[in-house]
């Protein structure tokens, strides 16, 4: 099976990197290079994401997992590495269809900033830990969705409004609240509006960065069930970043464990969590018991 996303030898280094930042020297303790002082947030990351798969990335705070996700979403500029996208045929009436042929199997990290924005607007969706990062709080819920749709090529206002209502109701937000601003919503409802916005462009890649952190437990459960059902229904290739192993167990089929910017263990989620091999993964699993 051809992967939707292939990442190869990805580095994201903050500061002026030296050659030793890239060589995997065991003398480096943590993610700070002792020779140049640069922070190696992502170090030689390689993985594949397959169609309809949900891949989890787990690790402690500062492990590099959120930086990796932001780099994949073009919010962080990689220091080096490659990211290949393999697109499949989508509904021909979708406004972005004409853009597809130019990027299939291309290293999208080599695109210019305009092309990256265009690609992200057409084929990616992101749900942030903090809804304030993913939503404009003082424009309407429908306006937030319309913004994403407009950037993805939609121009018919009536159809945009119709789709916004459909997506809000799909994410359990009453359609009659379309014209209310998210600032007046609860935290759980803000997160659902953010999910609706992320799904509005029919993304081929969905990124979730700690999607339920800060929500009450009962709200967490509803949001997780919603994400899981929508992922299956829309057949999305998804990456979930979390420090919560319960969320990883609930949502994902395969998991990567990160520490100090590196992938230290990877495999099927049940296998990684039930029989961890790396000492850090063992510590992570034991700490949740």
C-alpha cells in the first residue's frame, strides 16, 4: 500500500546548528548540542502514514512532538529533510482539484511559501490544543468555517453557508448558532467548532495537537468519540499528538514514542503500550498506572 505521507530524515533545529547536531553523537545528552548550544527539537525523523490510518505521537513535554506536527503543517521551517505526499483522486467538483497533479509524490518541503499555503489550505486540517490558535474568537462560527473554505477555493456564499451548518451539526454544534462567535461558547463547543473548521476542506491529512487537553473529563470523552467517528466516516489519514496514553490508546492504531527529539520506539499501539521495549516507553507506561 502506498503511504499518503512519507517523512525522511527530518531535522528541526533552533539556533545555529553545527555538523555535530546531525551526526547522532551519543555524547549529546538531551536535545541541546553541547558544542554549539542549538536545540535539536526534531532529530532524523522518518516515518510513513497510510490511508485511513491514525498514527499517535507520544512523549513528555519538550520531546519535540508538537514541533514535528507544526513542521508537517508548515508552521515551522525544517532545517533539513524530505516530506513526500501521495495524493489520491478526489471528487472532481472540489475547487482544489486542479492543484493536485503538481504535488503528487513531490517533496513538499521544497515548495515555496505560497505553494505551501496553497497545499495546506486544500489538503490539510489542524486541531490545536488551544482553540484560540485555531479560531478567530470574535467572528462567527460560520465565519471561521467560511474562511477555511474560501482559502480552499470555494466561492459560492450560499453553498459555503450550507456546508458550515452541515459541519456544525455534524460536530454536535446547533446549526442555529452559526452566526454566534466562539467567544460565547464553552471550551468543548469551541473545540468542536475547530474540528468542523479543520474538516471543512475535506482534508487528506488531519493533524490533532493535544485536542482535549484542558477539557473536563466528560467533555473529553465526547470530543474523542466525535473525532473517532468522523475519522472513520471521512476515511482520514490522521496524526494525533498527545502526552496522554489514554487518548493514544483510544484513537490510534500505530504509535511513535519521542524523547529529546528522536523516535525511540514505534509499532502498533497495543504492542507499544502493552509490551514497551525502550526504557523511556516503559517509564512512560508505568507512570500512568
